C-alpha cells in the first residue's frame, strides 16, 4: 500500500509552483498539439460513426465536443474527444515506450473543466502535468513493452483518473477509490493496430470516458480497490509481473517524466516518421527521381517490424486507412512521391493511388539487430534505409532520433505551425480566424482564470 499512498499524496499535494518552468512549457506544448490534432480529426468518417451513436444515446448536455456544435454528458464527450485525439495518429508519444499520454490525459480533463467550471490555467496545467508524469512512470515500470506483450498501456486510465481527480478536487479517500474504479476498467489491446481496425482510436475514447466515470462515481461515495499496484491481484501482479515499481515513485514530485514526450511532424504511427524523414532526406540528397529506384530496403528492430511491416504484402497495399497508418511501406512511398506526408494521404481514395502503391511494393522491410538499442531507444530503435537504384548504386542513411524526439525536438514554434496547419485542414472558418489567439492564450495559460475561455475560441 506504500506506493499507492505515495501516488495519492503526490497528486493531492503538487502545486503549480512545484513544477519547473521547462516542464510547464512541455505541458503547454502538449495541450496546443492535442487541440490541433483533435480539431483536424473532427470530421473523420470513422469518428463520425462514433459521435452519431453517442448523440443517439443522448443525455445531459454537459461538456463540449471539439469541432462540433454539440454538448454531451461528460463521459460521452470525453469518449468523443478521446477517440478524436487519437484517430489521426498525430498525437504526442514516448518513443522508448510506444505510449500516447496526452490522448489519455487531456480529454477527461476537458470534460471535468466543463462540468466543474472556473478551472484556472494553473490548475489545468498542474493536473495535465501529473497525468503525463504518472502515465509515463507506470509504463516505465513494466517489464515488457506494449509491443512485446500486446497489452496496450492498460495503466493509462489510472493516470488519467489521477489527473481528473486532482482537477475535480477529490479528497484522499475519494481519490484512492477513483483510482481503484479506474483499475477495474483498465483496457487496451494492440491487435487492432495489426488488423487496421477503428478500435485503435475507440479504445482511447473508452479510457477518457472511464476516467471521468471513476471520478464522478468516487465523488458520490462509490468505492474501488486501494491496493491497485501492489496487491495480490493488483495491476503489476495480475498483468505485468516482474516489473520494477520503483520507477513509479523514484523522484516523484521532483523529476517529471513528461520531459520524455515526443511530438509528431507527420500524422502516422511513430516508427513510420523515421522512414518518412529518411526517404525525403535520401531522395533530395541524392537528387534522384522515384523512377530511378529499383528497391527500398528498410531495416528496423523486431518490435517495429511486427507493428508496421508485417504481414509484408498487406502493408505494401493497405486494406484500410487505419492499416495505412501502421504501414511503413505505404508511408515511405508517399514520402518519396510527394516529399511530405499529411492528413489527406490517409483517406479511402488516397491509399489506392497507383503511383504510391507501385512504389510501396518496392519496399523490402528487414529485421536488423543493429537497430536494437534498448537502453537508449527502447522499443523504437533506429531505422536504416537503402535506396537501391536501377543502375545498381545505393544511397544509404539512418535515423537514431526522429524529429520531435527530445534529442531532436520540435520547438513551441514548430508546434504552433503544426496547429495552424491542422486547423487549416479542419476548414472551420471561425477556428481558423482564432488560431493565433489560441496559441497566445496557451503560451500564457497560467494567467487564465477559466480554461473554458480557450474552448470558446475554438467553438463551432
């Protein structure tokens, strides 16, 4: 029970003034990033199915759905916004772990801010920082990565609930119960990525919704298990044996794991970004045409091969938009043809472009142990590429830290530019007109009396 108490005390006691300035800036950057990514996804066809069903289920209009002129019950709005933030695979990630913190943390916080009202910028930033920190710490404690186990970050709902409970103002007993309620609703599977199913983003919506439900239930006196980490059937005993739980509490409140967040310059599964960047670099450096290319050999570690390269023939010719986001071959081919990859490259029509598919069929993925560097790079590893030309010559390169990694960062200005590009894609005139105002407001969010003023700038 000692670890559980330390986590609860940390959540209850952390104040905005305890968070280093550079960590606050990371949290602001994540907030701007997830808002832009979500708005760009607001008209996604798969997401529309979910939102229409949520509207049909109905309920009290408590919380806003981004990019839509509707309000839903807080858990339903969190579900919609959680799925929305993940559907484009454009959200932040921790490269070494393969987890996506902000899609779990931000949507329930937005819903709680709506139903509670008058949540200050400092309160929101503090809660979001806590969520990032715990989400990453719990993942670091696991013995296996999610790509090794197939258990897709089950503990993220606990971190999201901790953040939401902080923002809601739960007391110690209520917060302990909320975390226990969250544990009983832990979920996440990786098969949907392999199969290219919409449940990739639906499960993120469930996480956000379950976090809100856990907070609301505990506030009314509903109870949950307290020994959720260390109990006989606690999370790490039941699901993640041989884990190192010291990762959860070591330096808690002094060091913040959000510093390991990476941001995506392209809307695709994170390992593909290394392939995209290499493809663009090599074709531009070599000053060659795609018609000169005979074969593209891409070398990765086993975990990345299993995620975005296998089955090879299916990944060369994706069967769905989701499948295309988890196809290294398709992303490399798009990058070589267009020297960029953006949201419009992931539609039902786009994934059937014959010039892209013809090049995708030339991609040969290879598992190479030289790409393994678990201590420094975790599950992502390094990516190597050979462009083999028709004349037999080869252009080679490799990437260790892809763009957006803390060692190769996207600056706040880079994220602002991404935000502007995302809201431009959303094509909602009022939001586009307020783009600069949103960026400025988030830069100075600690001065905001009510974070709902930010939502009002992006209302439809």
